[in-house]
C-alpha cells in the first residue's frame, strides 16, 4: 500500500471564494463543503463507488465526484496541494471500497466456481462481472492504495472471461474443479473415474442429461455426484434425491454410496433418499394424506401367489 501524506483540506481560489465557498474538507466519514454559511456534507465514503479525479484548468482545479446518486463537479479550486488532496481522498475510498469489491469477487466465485454456473443465474453473474469490469477498466483506480495486493489480479481473472457466456463459464468451472477434485475422482470408486464421468459429476446446470450405454458407469457417476455435493458442502444428504428404475438398482445404490462414503472419509449424518420412481410416488401421496392402498395382493405376495394358482387351475 502506498504511503502518502494526508491532506485534509483543499481551498477554493479567489474566484471560488467570491461565490461563497471556502474549502473542501476531508473527514473520517467523507467529504464536506465549507462555505460562508457553514459546512455541509458532500458525500459519504460509504456511498462513493467510483474514484474522484481532478482536472487542472486556467481558472483553477476542478474536482469530479461520483456518489451513489449523482455526479458532481467543484470548480475554482486552488492548485496548491490538489494532487496530494486527491491522493488522500482516494486512500480513504480504497479503504472503504475494498470490502465491497471482495464481496463481489466472492459472489462471483460462489456462482461460478463453488457451484456450477447455471443458465438461470447467468444474468446475476453478468451483473457482478460487469460491476467488477468497471473498476478494472477505470484508469482512475489507484490499485496500490488497496491493502489487499491480490485484488487487481483476482478481478483480472474474472475480466479475462469476457464476454460472459455460459459455455465459457462452464469450461472455466470444469478446468478449475477437475484439478481441485482430482484426488476425489481418483479414489471415490475402485478405479479412477474417466474424464467423461468426472464431467458428469461436475456439470449441474438447471437441466442435465447424461447419455450412457450399459456398463459405462452410470451408477458410479450417480454415487460420485451425490458424494461430491456432500463433500463440497453444496448440499446436505437430506437435500439429495436419487431415483432408480427398480428395487435392486436402488438397493445397489444405497450400498455403494454407504461404502464409498466410508472409504472416502465422508461422514453422512443420514443417507440421501434413494428409491424407485414408484416408491417416491407412493411416499408423496402418503405424505399428502392420500391413500396408496390398491389391493390386498400388492401388500401380501403369498395371497397373490395363491390367487394366481387358483386362477390358473380354473
């Protein structure tokens, strides 16, 4: 962070004083205008989201200030110490603005790196990226005044993804997380997952389809995907639903998920819900207070067998 001498006041020149203005004052909370009638607040640092700048002219210096609601200019300022005064302002703004920029970076990374960048989130992601790009492109931003030396670099990573498109964001997510999750993908199953299986685990858009032939590892992907969501804290076991086509497949999924979780050191507070489509439908009806009773034969296989035998005899 650059060391500079703090200048807390910039006076108006003779012309400015003719109009009743004395000086612009730098306070702990913002900027104030000192006039013959007293001082009044110009802008609070909490409202300033852009760095001011000064232009030097024949009739003195002019200070341009952006706050959350307006863009103001103050003419006829003294040229004495105006550069040091601007640096003092910008140092205060950098200190106030840094948490805001960090929060934008964190929001972007949550939407794009921690989570898969979904189509439904694209507009929100663009808003965050565009706001950060405004600072990255602004020549008036004194990056060396920020205490976080990595701030410019982190914003630059996001800026390098322009133009913001889902395909590019998805590729960025995959490239980073394939490396970060390599150890998990190598060990979650008996054999390391293939490249396509790893992408099947990572990709979680609003709508997803995985086309796979028999024996290509669909069950491995389902188990790995559930455990990956839990391991990364993206979902709790209670928030995960796995559906299978029949009871044997559901039973296999339950066993393999429990075994692989134990092998990977992933603690399951309770197992995810794994069932068939039919069992899920019955549960939904039951939870809604709707009877799922169809016939005594669906409840008692012995009675069903007796009925079938008698029917065949007849």
